[in-house]
C-alpha cells in the first residue's frame, strides 16, 4: 500500500495503544498484512519509471503520510512514540528502497523485496486500488477507536 495508508494505520495504532512496545510491534506487523489486500501504490510499474520520478513520488508519499497521520492521530500523544510507530509501519518499504534505487540484491534488501512483492495484492485498476485502501484504512481506524 501507499506509505500514506501505512502511516495512517501506524499513527492510529499509536494513538490507541498506551504501551509503546506493543504499539510499535503492531505497527510493524500491520505492514505485510495490509499489503495482502489488493491495492495500488507508487511502486506499480516502478521498473518503467525513472529513478528521479520514483524518488519524488516515494518522498511525497512519505512526507504527506507522516503529516496527515500526525494531524489526525499524533497531536495528543508523545511525538517520538508516534514517529517510531509510523516508521515501523513503513519499515519494510524503506528497507526495500536500496533495492529499487541502487539495485542492491543482497540481503536484507533483495530478500525483503522478494518477500514483499510475493505478498502484494494488486487490483486491476488504480481507482479500485485507491478505493480499497481508503476503505481499509477507515475501517481499521474505526475499529481502533472502539478501544479508546
Ligand atoms: Zn510494503
């Protein structure tokens, strides 16, 4: 999924779990589970994109996701806990970046790429892939709210 979707889930987890060890662990675990759901993200067709374009899109996604998650979930909790949970929610894709940009195929980068791309759920169109994400993230946020 997009870094924005992952960040929103990580931020929502942090906002609803007092225990940082639990919150950060759950955020990291949420990533591969979310990626199983068919979706669209900027990684689609990445081999056809220029490295610059891929870099700009990925950076935009990371920064936008962090800010949006902060506005929605981060303002009333410890900033470092919030940031660590968001980072944990995105860590698999961040660790994959050296593979995309530098072609580092050795472990852990190539291995993470292999595992992640085998787990990616893909939709047929971008529109459905975005809608799925909005619905999934909204559903998770609502469920987490019930625990508050
Ligand atoms: Zn991923």
